[in-house]
């Protein structure tokens, strides 16, 4: 009986330790990258505000050319939804909705991932004139891991994970717009 009690206490401690650690681990994350494009600000903004154009530059949109896509609403306006469904486990299933547009300045999105896991993140793209014919574009994501899943933050660097994909997308965007 004493051995069983010691085993149960040990298991309880092994379960409790990560849960206690998770109380002190950051839940939120933010990732942002930028690029300067040799085009006027309005021209750049008029291109990025259309979600369908992401097929030409987003790394995620290019990962599975045969993914099913579905659109609801008018592209380039608040409420437009671009949904995807892929058998590729790195792409999965989800949707992106335009939630706010500050004309010529910023577009905000809500990302809803459904497979291979459920999550919601916020994303945005901004444009800032560097000169008459140069525009700085920033692309960013913000999100949070719910407790106790935030423990993954100790082992997963979201800035590194998502940042490289944002850099690829921005590089592709620069190439598309500067052609």
C-alpha cells in the first residue's frame, strides 16, 4: 500500500510541475517582418488589400497548389473571407477574414485555423511611404497559447517559426510588385 501511495504521489508531482510552470510562461506572441518595395505607397496598398492576391506571394498559399479555396463577400472590403482546405498537413483547413481597413495605411485580418489544430490569430499588413516611390510594408501576426498549452512556448519560437514564412512572403511580394 505504501508503494502504491508513493507512486501516486510521484505521478501527481510529475503532472503538477508542468502545470505550475505554465502559470508563469508567457501566453502571447507577436511576430513582424518588413520589406521596402520600390513602388508608391498607394499602389502597394491597393495590391495587398485584396486577399486573393496572396496567392501570388504568400508562402502558405503556395504550399499546396491543389488546395480547395472558397470566397465569401467582396475582396478588398471588410467582411471578405478567404477559406482554404488542403490535404497537406502543413496547410490544413481554415479561413482568413478582413476585419478592418484603414485606407492606404493598414489592413487587419482574423485567421481561424480549423485543422490540423484549432486556433485564432490576428494578422495585419501596413504600408508606410519611405519616399515618393518607396514603400515599407510590415506583415505581422499576434496570438496566444491558452493555458496550459502556453507551455509549448518554452520549446517553440514563434518568431522563428512564422518569421521565416513572413520574410519569404514579403520577398515574393517585392518581386511581384517590382516586375
